[in-house]
């Protein structure tokens, strides 16, 4: 587990107004292992806690065990060992399922039934009125094609129906496995808006995705899983911090004098000259102080900006081929 | 549980394959149970030497013999078709991956599968009733055309025949249901189910005629038990000029018990398997 300092709790672009119960977790996995017949260990001693009301991004490379974990949360797959608790209930029980909506892997529906009939069928199982089907269809913008057979839907329409099915029960917890898969740009934006409105309603979302930019925009917490183990957990900023503080890009004249001046600063770890500018490995919070030092030393500062690590860089660092999967997978992220 | 039955029935009744199978079966029953014998009767009718055979064939397609003619169709032909029906209604859930959808709504998994089983029982009842209704209609028309009295068997006998047909169909459907779950596939279940009932069981049943120790085994098999139940209701066996699959039998109790056993055990195993196994 990467030691991730608890810096901020929210993605930069979203407000933190949602009520988060401090000791209440919508999802708790304790030492969960899933070994499939044939010997593949898809999930390996996983500990994961998703706070109530959070939009939690679940990241990991292909085959990391995200889908398997999600299947265990709704009782489709049983863990080989360990304890799973969802909304305080064991998965797969009527009381738990009634409060959980899930879209896991690809949307699965009856091909000969129309979109609305597929949802009505699900509504019958769920014990919710048929009207919920129409409402869910409207929510994902499928009303116009509600009466066409599912097999005639395009990829993105199928995906939208999958999201509608997950919304059918107005659940407290949504489990969405790559929900933007196949969506057009408008659909992706609508999904982002939907996730925000779900958060405003105080619902919890567990979202897996390979589109890191999306995750960064909507998730307030992120867990990274690799080879079945949690390798990092925290806010997007926490994860970026895995790579260190980041760096500063400084345009200065004369360059030699600036390099000498900066190398003398105790908090600066390295100074390189790249394309006539200085790349300074140091916390971006030092920007003002370094600027003053340079000016006092008689150096003209023409440009100065922080270079933040992207979530993608952090992800690749955390899940790269030579990344050891660390044994201690306790949650070290933000304290809520 | 009621929600699961309602939902399964909703899915089944909107499935074109279900109605294709049901209507195909009804058409086959009419063609082979009534159409062919009646055509043969018409061909023989002009020949004085064949008068007895012609008269017997005509009797068989009149309403009076509705029970024996109808029930005789079920053991071999009906059973095979209904194995397909049972495999279809649950096997396609695996093909389409829809177990993901229906197992995550609310009811427990065993309830969902049990709902499917109950809906399948409703379908087989419909199929049995529909078959006898169609046969009754067509035989009545023939009686009127031939100038005979269109008198149906007593309601009690008709009800017994429908119940027996229902039991035979449900037992076969339950086999298809279990096989589809076991193999997670419609096609494999249909192939295995048909080879089992049509080939394997009939081979054992035939061998039992010469190897008497096999009789005990035969009495516990699905297709021969169905044949014995039809025989007990008066259907004539193949050796007696009747329908293939029908066996002579004076007693309905044993075949009824065996068929009920099949229904309970195969549905039970199917429900247990789906509740236990991982989905995905
Ligand atoms: N039914 C199954 N039987 C055997 N192995 C399986 C099964 N389902 C998944 N696995 C294996 O478990 C591992 C984790 O798979 P999983 O689908 O959970 O990954 P994922 O993180 O969702 O990947 P992706 O990003 O590609 O969706 C993989 O090695 C996969 O091959
Ligand atoms: Mg996956």
C-alpha cells in the first residue's frame, strides 16, 4: 500500500457538500479473496471501504479484479474467503438487493423484448411499479426508443438501458462497471451530470472506469486495485502525490545564474535545463519563495508555473509491471 | 416468490420461441394424431376388404376416443418437444447473460429459479389443455362430417387425461430445465435431453423386453413411465397398433409416482444449482 498523505478529500472541480457519515461505510470488504475454479486468484486478500455518500472510483488494469469484486457485492459471485458487507447486509439478500442498483460488465437484457419491457420485467422482480421503468428511461434519454427491441439498440443505447436498469429501484448504492463504455460525448457528459446529481441526493456510487479524466472529474475517492489487491486509496490529489510533490517550470535569465541560485535552496531536490527553461523538482507551494530568491539574486523570471502529475501518471506508476503488490492493504487515505 | 413467478411468466409469454414450440407441437399432434389416420381411413374406405381397418381408424379420430388418442401422443413425441421447451426457458438466460439482471433485482436466487419452474409448469398445463382442446375441436368436426354423434368422453376422464398429459410434459420439461442449468446452455441441454429420452431410455426399455432384470430400471425411467401412464389410461401400445412410446400398463400409480419424483428432483436440483453456483 502506498503511503498516501491525506491532503484533500474532494476532486478539485466538485463541491464537498454531501453528507458523509464518519463511521458509516456503504461497502466494506475485509480480507476478501476470490479464487475461480481453475486456479485464477481474481481478488487477493482485498480490504476496501467505501464511505456512505461517496462517489468512489475503482481503478485497475485489465484483469485486476474490479468486475469480480463488483459481482461479489451483489452476490453473483461468492468470495472464497473473507467478509463482505454492503449497506450493512450480506450481499445477495432481498434487503440488500432492494437498495442496490448495478450495471456489471456489459448490459444484459432479453434481446426480443423492448427496452421498456426489459425494465418492466426487472421492476416486477424488484417489486417496484411499472412507472419506475418509464422514469428510468427518461432519465437516460431513451424514451424515444423505449418500444424498440433491445437487439436493435446501438452500443451506447444498450449501455444507457443498463444504467436505467441500475437506477430503477432508486437505490442507495449504485455499482457501475465502466458505465461510459460506448457512450458518445454527450452521453459521457450526461453520465457525469447524473453522478453528480446522485451524489447530491446522498447516494453512494462505486464506479469503475478506464477513462481516468472522467474519474478525476467526478470521484471524491479513488481505489486502485492491481492483481486483486488494493495498491492505493485516497482522493485524486492523494494519488497524484504518490509521485512526489510535482515540479515547477521556470523561465529565467540568465539561466546559469538561476541554476546556481536554486541549487542552493534546501527544499529543491533537482534542477534541470529543458529547452532553455528550468525544471525544478520541488513542491509547487515553493513557487513564491523561489521567485523572490531569484529576483533578489538579480535574475529575471519570465515564466513560473507548477507542473502537476496527472492521475494517469500516478495510475501507471501504481500498476506498472515492476510495481510490487504490497502486502499491507489497509486504507490509509483520508480520514473521514 | 410471487414477484418471481409473475416476472418469469412475463418473460416466457413474450418469448417467441415458447409459442413457436407450443404451436408446432399442437400442429404436429393434430397432423399425426388425427390427420394421418383419417387420411388413411379415407384411402381404405372404398375397399371392402379393408372395411374393418377403416372403421377402426375412423373410431380413433372421433371424439369418443379423444382420451386414448390424445394421451398416446405425449410419451414420445410430446415429451421430446417439451424437453426443448424446458431447456429454452432457462437456457437462454445463460446465453443472454440475463441472470446478471434478474439475480440482482431483489428476490433470492433460488426464488428466481423457482419462479421460472412455476412459470414452466403453467406453460406445460397450457400446452396440455391446448392439445386436448384442439383435438376435441377437430374430432368433433370429423364426427359431424362423417355423420356420427359428436359425443366427448366424460369430463372426469378428460380431466384425468389432461392431468396425465400435464404430468408427462412437466417431468420432461423439468429435465430440459435441469440440463440447461447444468450445462449453462440451451443447445447442449436439448441435444443431451433428446438423446437421453429418445435414444437411451428407449434402448433400455426395448432391452427390458428380453432382459427381465432391466424391467425394474425401466420402471424408473422418464419416457417409459410416461408410456406406462398413457397405457394405463387406455392408449394402445405400438405392438397393439397404437402410438410409439406407449407401454401396456394396468396401473397408473407407479408411473405417476415416478413422474412426480422426476418433477420434484429435477426442479429441486436445478434450483439448488443456480442458488449455489457463481454467475459470471
Ligand atoms: N468466470 C471466471 N472464471 C475464471 N476466471 C475468471 C472469471 N471471471 C474473471 N476471471 C479472471 O479473474 C481475473 C479478474 O477479472 P475481472 O473481470 O474481475 O477483471 P477487471 O478488473 O474487471 O478487468 P477489466 O478492466 O478488463 O474489465 C482475470 O484474470 C479473469 O481472467
Ligand atoms: Mg471488468
